[in-house]
């Protein structure tokens, strides 16, 4: 059983920094691409950024320059850093990962339960 657990969300004021974490656990052989998505109230879920196991990350155009995605493969953990959170960043942030497990022939995508981020003064 694979689990993705996000942490680091909460209520923050505009302009502050925030770092979200996502840790994968369970029977894992390999973690390929990991990604952060977010879903604001009344809107569809959207990609924030993705990062392969090796190589450079990719950002949605609207997120470039505002977020930094990174990962620690030794810890099966991915991070999302923002140094200037704004009210429009209020959303539930979800972790997504492409994971190969021991009993599977192919990898599958897994989702975390999400962490709420509210940016308000």
C-alpha cells in the first residue's frame, strides 16, 4: 500500500514564505515524476509544477517565478516553496506521484489527500 502525505499547509498572511512537503511511504520500488497540483474553491484542479526523479523541473506558465519545486529522493519527499504567497494562491494543494510497486508490472499515479493553504490578512 502506497501513501502520499502532504504537510505544511495552513493560514498564512500575504507576502510570507511557505514550504509544503509530500512524503511517499509503503511498498515502493521507484518513484518517477512527482508533481504538485492545486484546486481553488470553485475551480478545476491545476498543475503547479512537476519534477522527474533526475533532471529539471517543469512549471505551469502561470506559476513560473513564484514557486520552486524540489525533491529528496533518499527521503521519498517532494517540496514546494513559495516566497511570496498571495490570496489567489488559496487552494488545496495535492501531491501526485508516479510510483512502481513490487507487485505491479507498470507504475501507477497516486494522490495525496491534500493540504489546505489559505492566504489572508
